[in-house]
C-alpha cells in the first residue's frame, strides 16, 4: 500500500513539474556579476516556497557572496534530525549555439526536461522541497522527522560562504545526518547511493620572464619565454603512463577495500560505450593496472585546465609574453592531506622552474576526499526506500568529483551524508542541452518521502 505522501506526490506531478520550470527560467548564474539579481531572485523563489509548504524560521541569509536559504521544522521529539542540502545556482550556458532549445526556456522532449540547472541542481533541489510538501500534506502539517534545510547559491563558484556559515553556526545546524541530492544514478533504473568523493587542490601557476612583452625577432634567443617554462614544468609533473611525479605524492593513498572493489566489478559498466559515448575519444588513458572506475573514483589525478597568456587572437603576432599561467588541479583520494600535497607540489614546481623565470602559485580551492561508511541506519533506510520505489537493490558507488560541503558536514558538524541523487550519466551537467529525466524527478520525490517515513518509524 503506497504511503499517503507518495500518493499525494503522484497526484500533483504536473504541478510540481510546472513549478520547477518556473525556477529554471531564472538565470541564476553565480559566476557572472550581471546575474547577481537573478541569483537573489532564485533564493527568494525557494524561500517563498519553503514558507508556503509550512516550513518555519525561513530566512535568506546574506553572505559576502550570494545568499543562503535556511528553514527548519523541529516538532518530532525523539526522532532523528536531517540537514537537507542543495544549491540553486547554475553554470553559465555557453556555448549557446549548441543548445537545441534556449537554456532558460525549459522544454520537454522524450520524457526529459531540458534547461540549464535541470539536474544540477534545481531539479534535485525541487525534489527535496516537494517531498517535504507531500509529507506535510499527508501528515496534516507534521513531518515524520525533524528537518533543517540549507540551500546555497555558490556551489558552482567554490561555496566559500556556506563553508564559513557551517563553521559559524555549528549549534544551529546540529543534525544526525545530511541529505544531499546533487549526484546521479549509476545507470538508468538503478537505485544508487554515492558513498565517496575525491578531494581537490586547484591551483594556478604564474610564470614571469621579462618585465614586458617582447618582439620575438629582436629578442628571441636571449629572452626567457614563460610558456616554455610552463611546458617544461608541466611535462615533468606526470609521466607518459599517467603516474604523478611529485615526490611523496602517493605516500598516504588509501586503496579501496576488497569488498568495495568486488562490488564495483558487478556494476553494469561497458568500457567501450563509456569511451565512445561519454568521453568520445579514440582511446582511454591513465595508469595501467587499474580499471576505469578505479582510476576515476579511487586514484588521484593531475590535470591542466587552461593556459592563459601571450597572443591568442586570430592571426599572427610575434610576441614573447612577459608572463603566462597554467591552471592545474589535483584530485585527491582518502588519507591524502590537501595541505601536505600542496606543499609537495609547490616545492616540486619551484625545483623544476628554469633559470630566468619566477613562478608563483595561487590556490583557488582545496579540500580532502571523503568516504562515507555504509553501515549506519540512515544509509540503510535510504537503501530500503529506493528499493521500494525502483524494485531493485541499491548500488554503492563513488564519484570522481568533489562536493566540498560533504567534507564540511563530516569534519565540522561530525555527521555522515546520504548522497542520494537521481541524475543520469548522460544528463549533460555543465554542458549544452542539460536535462533531467522526468520519471527520475518523480522517483526522487517518492524516495525521499519513504526514506523520511522509514526513519520516523
């Protein structure tokens, strides 16, 4: 027999979807100054809805960046308290000419909803709020457990404000576990909980040679070129097989356990499909001796993201640039300490810097990896709830990405996170034609309803 909350959610699917479209029409791009008022508008949209459904103490919390939204409902004595997290900001939509329909005019095509933010993370944020509404209506204004909601508008730009807020408001945010809906299913129709994330150290190496840009005809052969310096440095950070050469880089790497590795082997993963459809390259690269899932989930990496500097406009200009940069990041795995890695990396870059060049390293962000234990009652209840909705056993996966807030919840609030996401690997988050599979939007709402009901006993 379906729970009253699930029945309510099923009866209101069309309304839930059209409300989500209204939220998706707000271009809340956190990285662009000209969209600051849109980001604010999205925060207000979310806060108003939390008030409307019956949440209490709803506030828009100003920060140095974009506002946070807080709300709570704490009238279930003796029951657990959840801290629900999501974000309402989105990535820029470029390149615009690759979108089939405009990014901020949501469109339904073959059971998918297309829009920027559809899956990352407005669709999943709306799932959380609609689950609360369904539980409230089914429970005559009562929820089965205590709920605190914390929603941010800076996830796509580093999330500094929420990190500060969590440290400052430890007592206010006290909870038993966090629910994070910002991840994906491993495969369509396969209920999935993400239980591990890689850490991140994102840096920019700036190399400076001469005091000003120089003519390569007059000075080529005498003046140091920062680009060659960067090429030389970067080429020595990693070998041809993908092994990172920073001394001591792998010392603390903690490997996944035998049971976890065995479970990964059973996942429906087709390497050839992944190469062709997801990566789209002629071959896959990386450290030999590790599977693709192992390499992307549990091995550290070092990547170069961009090299600004010099002359990049169309045509030719013979310039030796005075300075150039390279944006370099490392993904870290459990037990690697970001500060330790940063220190080793800085020392190594300094040692590799050729004569006549000064290098200086800027740090854009850093945070450790985390793995959540699966033998707690929150993960068990989430697993059962998803099983009831999907009629299949839940799989546990890790993600190669980083969600810094999970580490903050773990280290500052001392609570585990249940990462229950309903995106799909081909949902194009951060790319043109981002989508959310509409049946997953509904299944997400129903899964959260059952999850909270199970915990409320």
